[in-house]
C-alpha cells in the first residue's frame, strides 16, 4: 500500500475551462454602457474630502449634488493601473494565496446578524462566541482558504465590531483575513494598526498583506462617506481594497440582466477608478453579488437560479477583459436550512464558477436565506461540494466520497433514524469544534490587540 | 457531430481558463419555441476531454474500423405535439425502473407495484418537463413473465408521450410488446416507443434476438452502458466499444436500425454507490464522445445516491443538470430515482423537473441591446433612487425564472408553517396532479386488443 497523502491545509479550485456568455461585441457594448453611466450619471460620493481629491485627479465634481462624474479616458487610464495579480498573505506563510488566476479560493460567507443554534436548530441573534467558533472551524476546513467575519455579534458595541472581527480572525486562525466590515476612516486606522502589529510593522504588512478588505456600493451608484474614506485609507496603508456591488434587480438595479450588469459594473469600476486615482497602483478587485427582488413579498428572490449563473459568467468575462481580480459569490441560496434547495442551488452556482474561466476569490459558505442567517452545518457540506468540484476540474485518480453521504446498508440506516447529509455534517462540525486548536497568537501580541480594541471602545 | 456544433477545443485563452466554450454563439440561432414539452437547449458541447484524450477514446471505441450506425432524427410520440426532435434540444425522462418506491405520503419505502407504476406514469404525463416516459418502477405484484407487457400497458394507458422500454430477454415477449405498442393505432413509420438494450447482455442469444425484432420494426434502440469506476479514458473507450459492437450485431439482424448511446450513472445500479466527481466527469465525457461520433446521447444524470430528497439529492441533481447544460446530451434521464436507482420517489420526480427547469434558460444566455442595457433608465433613476416604479421594470419583471417548489416564505412565516421544505411543496403539487381528471390515453378497443395480446402471450408460456 502506498503512503496516505496528508490532508492539505488549503485546497484551491482550478478553472480549466471558460464558458463565455457574452460575445466580444456584447462585452464591448456593456463596457461602453458602463463608461456612459460613469460619465453621464457618475457616482454619489458622500465624502467631501474624497470629492475634493477626485476633482484634483480629473473627475467632474458637483459638490451640491455630491456627484462625481468620471470622463471615460480617466476610467480607462486608471483601470490600467490595477495590479492584475497580488498575494493574499496569511499569518502562516504556507497559507499565502496567490491571486493570479492559478486557482480560485473559497472563503466563508458573512456577515449575518443571526445564527442557527447548533443545539436547538433555531435562529437566534449571533454572539462573539459564534464568531469565534465559526472562525475556528474555518481554520480547520481545508476547502476554506481564507476568512470572512462570519457573523455580526450582537453582544459587543457596534463601533467596536470592526476591531473585534479582525482580532477573532487573527487570533483563531492562521489563514488570510478578508475584512468586509470596516465602515469608517477611524475603523480603517484601527484595522491597519492591528494588522501592522501582527505582521511586524508597516513595511512588513505592505509586503505581505495578511488582511484584505472591500467596500460595498449602495445601489444604485452611491458610496457612503465612511466606507469610501475607509477604502482609501486602507489602500494607502497597503491593504488590498476592493469594491463590491450588490444590486437588486427590479429594486435597486434594472430588471434586465444586461442592465443589472451595466449598473453593477459601473459601481465596481467607479470604485476601483476612484481608489486608483487617489492611490495609484493600489491593489484592488471587484466583487459582483447580484440578486433580484421578489415583487410579491418585497424580500430577496429566494429561488434564484439561471439569472445568477448567467451574471456570474458575464461578470467573470468583464473582469477578464479588465485584467482585474474578481471575487464571485457562489454557494448562495435562498433556502432556510440544508435542504434539497440549498444543495441544488449551491451545486449549480459553484459549477458555474468553476467553468467561469476566472474567479480568484469565491465567496462563500456558511449562510442561508440570502446570507441573512449563518449556519455552521453549511460549511461542512459546502466544503464537500467544493472538493467534488475541484475533482471534476482536476481528474483525480481515486474516487472520493463525501463523509456526509450515507454509506451504511439500508436497514442500518433506517435503524439510525434515516440520518441525512445535514445530520452527519452537524456531527462533523461538533467534532472539529471539540478537537481543532488553531495556532494562537503570541500572548503579548494578543494583549496588544485587546488593548487596541479597548481604546477603540473608549472612544464611544 | 452536427455542422457548426463543435466547440473550438484548440482555442487557448491566455493566461487563464483553458479552452473556451462560447455558449453566446447559440443566440445566433434562436431555439425552437417551447411546445407541449419543455426542453433544454443543447450547448456547443464541453471539452472535459482534451483533443488528444478524445482521440484516444474514439480510437478504442472504434476498434480499428468498427462502423458507426445512424441515430434517429426524432423519438416519436403518439401525440405528435410530444415528438422529441433530436439535435438542438435535450429532453428529460425517466430511466430504468426501480424495484422500490418511496410512497408519496410519508416516504415509506417498500417494493413497488403496478399501481405505483400507474401513478408515476400519470405524474410524468402531467409534467411538461418530462419528454421520455419509462417505467418508473417495476410492477412486482405482476407475474414476472407478463410483467414487461403489463408495464408497457400501464405506460400507454397513462401517457401519449414517447415511451421507453427495456429490450426483453426473448423474441416472443418482444413480439408481444410490439403488438401492444401498435394497439393504439400508431403509424408504422412513427414508432412511439424506444427500447434500451444493456450492452452487457448482448451475449444472451434471446436478448439480442429480441432487440433485433424491435429494431426490425423501426424501434430506436438505446445501447446502454453501465460503467464501473476507473480510469476515464479506458473505461469510456471500452464502454463505447461494447456499444458499437452491439450496434454492429443489431445491424446484421435489422439493417436500417437506428441507435442512440445511453449511459447509466457511474456507480448506479443494484450494488452501486454514488461516485462523486468521477460520475460527473464520465457523464460529460460520454456526451462529448457521443457527439463526436454523431450519435444521440442519453445520460442518467439524476440518479442520486441519496435515499431521500435532501441536501445530497439536491446537490447531486444540481451537478447532474449542470453537467447536462454544459455537455448537451439529447436525453437527460433518471428523474425521480433515489438511492442510486434502487428507489423511485414521486416527490423526487417533481423536484428533478425543477432542477431541469432551473438550468433550461442558461444556454439561451440573455439579450444585450439598447432596451436591456437600460442606460437611460439608470440615468433617470440616478444614484440613490429605485427602479420599482419604472415602466422598464414593468416590461421586464416577469422575465426572471420562478421556482415551483422552493420556499418563498419569510423566515417567520416559514417557522409558523412548520418549516416546510421543497419536498413538502412538491408533495402538495403531486397530490393535485394525481387528483386531476385526465382523459384516458387508450380507447376501449386498444385496451381490449392489449388484453388479448397479454392473454395470448400468457397461453403461449404455459
């Protein structure tokens, strides 16, 4: 018998094929429409400081309307400054992630105000303990290559959340932390201070950014003051600073797929142009997370399917055209538990990402019901799905069967009460939680981070 | 492979992403409009095998000059509106009969009966996504010698869609099946039945003679391979080789036979276990090779290893239908099968039609023109506005896909209603469909003729 290969600490998804959903002509039409929107409509940028800087950089600024319009040549010029590759470094250098198209890396999802309680199976507000547990499990599961703040703990003051998220991610895992919850310049300064402390200094952090960040546009076409100031501050501090758009078709974006594509592209391209204009050469990326409104309920559409796949493929084509790294949302579901719907939507969605040609960052596992609720059981099941799809792409020699699949004879299975994948995954989560011990931060460093959080808390 | 269908395997995209599969090219030729049945537009194919790998598979399959037979242009139905045109479209269907059924009420699992078959057939007939109606379950309460005949009778009585049967083990049964198939007055040049031949059984003399009888009457024969888990190229090449050898045997008995290639799910069958990534890769490579040979391909894409309609079933179904929209088979089989084909679930059948439905719009892409790009609407709404009151939204809001069985309640309403899952919604719909009055698919004369044939066959066996 040959030696058993050790389980890798992280696993990436290769993209051996590219499915193109837009013709070259259509791709150009979307790009030109994007430029038209940015030139004619522009972005509402609610920070006077940023507007002033953008005016100096060549944008057309209407201060009274808080409007910033970008001439097409300014957009093209600054898109060209975006580094096409970078590294999402990790506290453990062996877990550094090259963002160069060689693989797609899966993250956890977030950041839900609710969590499904492991014991009762019921939804409840999330806590710091949930944040720590979900982060520890993410550290253990190889399919999760980097972290997100998974849940929004309701038991700490809101203005300290950004600092708490980062502390938990740095203290309970050695993987790269992507921080999507930095909502003000002050928060950005605290995040940079904490990241520098762990990286060993400003120069060390710039060389190996162990934290990346992104900001979300308020569709349609608005960047709030705090987040956009944070984006620029973080980019100046040397952290990758990306832009996510979350248009809701029929509500905050057009009802057509092409219209949603144009508007969200304008939001992300506008953000990236903005940061390159103020911090030339900054590492940035885009993240399209489209949904549609259910006009019968006013909620998100919980049954998204083909539109979601088509937009993923189209956005990947746009990112490829711009040579800009992309963070694609996969594993999205409207389901409220790990049922047939969740399995179906996750498989259809992640397979599309695998065939999208590129998706350096793949977000993310853990949430249900349109990311409103976090459930740890998802992570275990989605990790198995992710591995299956990695194997579809890589053609391994030995078949691998997910541990959550039933293997016992029918009679034995019936006698056990017909456990499904969901029940097995719950057991696996408990087991990981009981046994996995992440590499802790050195004690003095941990004390230092806690002091920074306390100082932020005292600011009120 | 048809003209213009072949993906450009050699086009290399730099620096990422490997071969390009341009589904956008499909929009140049509009898909036929949906008729009585709902189909999946076949894409350009998917290069799961590289050019050299595919060449090696075909070399093994063709075994130094084995002839490639013809495929049927269509699988006809008694109701011509339900004819399955082959070429541009992929059709959903049931596949091999399971020996057990998961009861509609309560999911209790037990050996299946003729009544179960009748119910499953009624459901399959009522669902516009189902184009191929095969026996969902075995009628185990029927005399085994008459079982294939009673099963075909139940299929014909329950649907006017295309019916798929298995090649029986002897000529006499094949003759009787033909008589039954002709009873409703089918036109001789439009056999509304096709038959699956397990190519592992071609050395059984009775079986190949029976296939010859059916093929001689113009029944298209599906040459079914049952792959084992192994190295993809070798397994696929050998399986296709066996299928083409069977086609050669059949052509000797029935010149002019038309055949299509069928693959069971990898790991499916009486002793099978689900085979994860290997199953998906095999399915896609099977379709790729069949298309290259110019033969229609049918794949058992929905036979999940799960024993219930749970996360695993959804996930495996999702991989199956995604592999199908990417690879483009002519028939997507296995709807409703659970436990690797050992059990049939009526609820699962409805859910699998939804999985099929979910991917149907994908190969059609989406329109990119002045109206859909919506630049003027974006400008009019402006930053911070909304699109809810826009005429543009009113014009397009119904274009997005809608689920039939996914839960759309708010979280609170969902909890109040007992946390229903998609199988609960599908079960409700199945009850409604079974309660609907439907005109009988067979008239009294055809029924009487079928009873005569079955009685005569029974006498002949004694």
